[in-house]
């Protein structure tokens, strides 16, 4: 169906099949194709499933912009989890509140946030798992054929975005696949995006844009 909305990870998979070699993102002068990003997403998905991720578990991303961030985002969803992008400029106390409030089971982080993660681990009483993004990609390689991943539907919650908390404690806003995709489609109608267009991303990926 022309207007069918697929879950985000399935949309990535479809693009990887249809335009496999087309560039998905360019980061630090290196290009990553749709096929490569889809493969990396599956790496993160298998990694999480092998470590006991259950459907609906919340997984946080605490990182600066990088290609692994994008791959982990789709991988968390592919594994049946729910992504919680965290503002990496918050203090560890502020991050800790969000992680506890959302019931996060796993945190992916980058080198820039390792000091925050060290402080979080010292006060963590929930046996939360912490994994470095780059180390996960570098050291983990799924063995054998890929498993059958959990199937999401467009109205499942894919992402939890927390408010800045300027007038009180931060609160999580639940976004479904349909919310995010409908917003993108509406934006496309207004600014008329073509396959030749390129976007420069200055805002951090945790931002609500």
C-alpha cells in the first residue's frame, strides 16, 4: 500500500533493500550506506537480545553525534526495545533521575560521556548495563544467521523524549513510530524534499528535531 506506515526499523530495512548503496549518512568524511546502517542496526539488535532485552525495555543513548548513535537507535527498536535519547550535557545527577524515572535497563554511551557513566555506575543500585557504542561495534559480531526479530507495529512506542525540566522535574513524552513518521511526512510536504537534497545536522541527535 502506498500510504502504509511501517515501523522505523522496517523502513530502514526496506530502504537498504531498495537503495542499498545510497549514502544514508556521512560522518567525519566517511560515508555509510543504507545497507551498512541496516547491518549495524542488526548488530546492536542481536547484541541486546543476547543480553536478555525484553520487549518494551527502555534503552538510553548517552552520546555525542556519531554514526553508531544512529545504528544503535534503529537496533534498539529492531530488538523490541524503546529508545531514550539523553541530553549528554546534563550532570550525572540529572541523567540518573531520567534513567530511574524511565526504568532504563541498558545505556549505550560514547567516550565523551565516559566520565558521566563512571559516576552513574558508582551510584547505580539497579544493576543497569552500560556499553560503549564503539566497543560494541568493534568487538561484537553476530555468529550464524540473524534471528527473527520482534515485530513492532506503527502504534508501538519507539522513543521517549524527556523535557528540559525548566519548570520542574523532566517528564518523558512517549512517541510512537507513527508519530515520528507522520511528522517527517508532513515536513516533506511543506519543504518539498527531493532525493538530491542533503541535510547538515548541527543540532545534537538527542534533540526533539
